[in-house]
């Protein structure tokens, strides 16, 4: 599988991180977006640099993609340094407004600096992650863009929540060839069973088809996980469960890795 969102890097030292990635590899994980969540960090750029270094030194078949969650510390003076660490994707905010844009729990807009930062990121081939933006900022970022990713969210029509994507947002992302990582956070799913996860998958397929959907677990970023879906070793059973629910092997493979590969092949890496 390919996981569009995992916070393991900020939770563990290098040794434990390596063990975690080894375990992921043994469970068939092909690629992980390794998130550096910077909101509460004192020296975010230093942590981004360290993450790049740790990823580069890792001896693994798992493709590790550097992701920044909350680029509020980025400005015209340090964006060159950020780009030198080759992030694959960058989320402008976490849940709160910052100097770039408006977060999911507040009302802010995309700012002039936010526009400059996006322009620089896009020009450098970095994907923009809209997962934590509020709806206003989402539309300001998405309008006229391509290659947009939403690394971890669920669907508002299944479970109304400020962190979930409404129908128009999903439509826009699918139509532009974007990628959505369905996340495993119980609060956003509206429950903590595999059936709750399935409800979101079924909603997507019934309304938008088979392309554009992937998984962004938020492992190590939340304890609020569905029972029986708490680590990579649980996915084998989850794919079998989806098959029993009536999804074809082809569709399950698209969600597990196929759709993500199409996106990653289009926008840079893999
Ligand atoms: Zn997050």
C-alpha cells in the first residue's frame, strides 16, 4: 500500500523510526508520506533538515516522501532553504490560521505571502496539500491549480466535520486529477469500526468513481483509530474485508496503491 500521511518521524528517534519503517516494509508498504508537523516546533526548519537527512540515510525499499504539515514558518527569506530539502508536498496550515492561509478551525484567507509561497512551491514541483485548510482557503488555493493533494481527510456528506471535504471539494479535486487520502481518524470517520471506513469508501466510489482515492492513515498522529485498523499489519485483513463487502480486487488495488501511483508518476517521484 501507499500511505499519504504518517507522523512517525516526529514521534521517534532515528533508531525507532528505522524499526518502524522496517516493519512497514515487511507489511508490504511501498511508500509513506513522512510528515513533519511543525505547528508546535521551536525550530521547524531544523527538523525539516533532520527529516531529510534521516530519510536519505534510511536503508529501505519503502519510498519515503518528505511532507511538511504547517508551512507557517516559511517566508521569502527561507523558502530556498526549504526547497533545498526537496519536500514532496507541503500543507500551508494546520488547524489554525497562520501567515500563509486559514486553517480548518478558523476563518482566515489565503494571504499575499501564502500566494508567493505557493507560487514558489509549485514552480519547484512541490505538491500543495489542502488537508488542513478551511473551505475559504481551500478554494483560493485550488482555483486554477493542478496537482493538488489532500493527504488526510474524510467526507463531509458521510460525517459532517470541518476537517472533511464536502461534495464540491471532492468534485474539484477529482476533476483536476488530484489525490485524496482517506484518513483513519475516528472523529472524522464518524465511528471507529471498519464499517465506518467502508462507508466513506463506498460514498466516494458511488459518487466519484474509482480514481483519485487513496489512504492517508494519520498513524502516529492520532490514537483515535478504528479497531482492527491500527497499524500497517492490519491492512491485509482490511483489504480482505473490503473484498467481502463486494469491492473488486481492481478497485481495492487502486485505493491501496494504484491511484497514488498514477498521481506520483504524474507529479514527480516514484
Ligand atoms: Zn494532520
